[in-house]
C-alpha cells in the first residue's frame, strides 16, 4: 500500500491495529475486512482466550490445538497518576496442547523486578504465516493502601 503526503512517498504501513469506538464484541470465527479504498484484506479472528491467576503468577488460556501462542508479560512501576515506567518483561512461545490449553508461569519476572509491581501487562498473540495476528491484552493495576501512622 503506497501512501503519499504532499507529493512525498511515505513508507508502507506494516502494522494495522483496529480500535473500535463503539461496543462490539469481536468473536473467534468472525471475518474482518479492511480496505483503504484500493486494497482489501480479509482476516478471520482466531480462537484465543486468557485467564490470569495473580496469586500463582500464571497466565493461561485456550487456543487452537497444535499451534504456539506468544506470551509477553511486563511489570511496571507507577511514577505518578497514570504514568508508568517499565521494569522488566518476559516473553516466550508456548505450545498449545491437543486439548487446546496453554499455560505460562511468569513468577521469574516478578522476582527480577525487585519491587512490588504497580501494573502488570499481559499480551498473548497468535500469528499466521503472513504475519497477521490475533492479540489479546489484559492488564492489572495494583492499588496499595498506605495507612497513616498514628503516634499516641
């Protein structure tokens, strides 16, 4: 796809993200068609589910059997308000079992961060041979209560 701006060629866009500004629940098996008016791409949403166990430091889920899911877990520290600094990430290709289940223990990244996390970001990706992907992201923000010290 060639794009021009004021007569100058702009490098081809390699990444396309879809952000919906209305309530629409994308489901596995649905067909998404994207066009720029000239080129059209059609993709089928793949089955991908994630579950996070914060106590056990495990992210797991369901996907098509016999494939790999790419899992990325990142730990962030809150600087102020909604601004964060990345402390560490861990990523791995995880095989999906014949029953369609996968699991990843990310406890190592929590230990390597050397401080309690303020935010955890989970990203799980299934990529096809053409480089197109189905992605599920999930994050958990921790709120720690600082109790006042009362001296009597």
